[in-house]
């Protein structure tokens, strides 16, 4: 009986943890709202290349990489070049770190 109770308690913890991560995931509306406010949509779109790559392509490229979020946080903040073509991405030093994190987390859900 004790083993069954422990099993249900563990399952409950796993479900609660899974729910928390789902609740914390950024929605498309949140991410695009932040992107709109900060001018990101001048160069990026969800599903097609504009000046920079489509967000979906970025999500595909970094899918499964354990350090993808950290890499992209730095790239968005500091800018980058020679990854997606000849046009460099300018730094986004004035965008709040929390906003960048929200956008990056959303992009990484796309595949």
C-alpha cells in the first residue's frame, strides 16, 4: 500500500512539473507582441525568410541542441553575422533580457 501511495505522489509531482513548464512557455501572441514592439518583425517573420531567417527555420536549426537557448540569447542581444547569409543581425542591446528570453523560448518551440 505504501508503495502505491508513493507511486501516485511521484506521478503527481511529475504532472505538476509538466504543467508548470507548459504554463511558462511563451505563446505566439506574446512573442510576436514583443517582436513588434522592438522592431524584430522588420527583418523576421514566423514562416518565411525576410531580411533574416524565418523564426521557424531558426527553431529547426537549433532543435535538440542543449545550449540553444543560451546561444540564441547572446546572438539576439549582441547581434551576429555569417550564420544565415551576408546580412548581419544588428545588436539588440536595448531590448530587455526577459523579452529576448520570451522570444527565444517561443522560437525554440517551432520546428
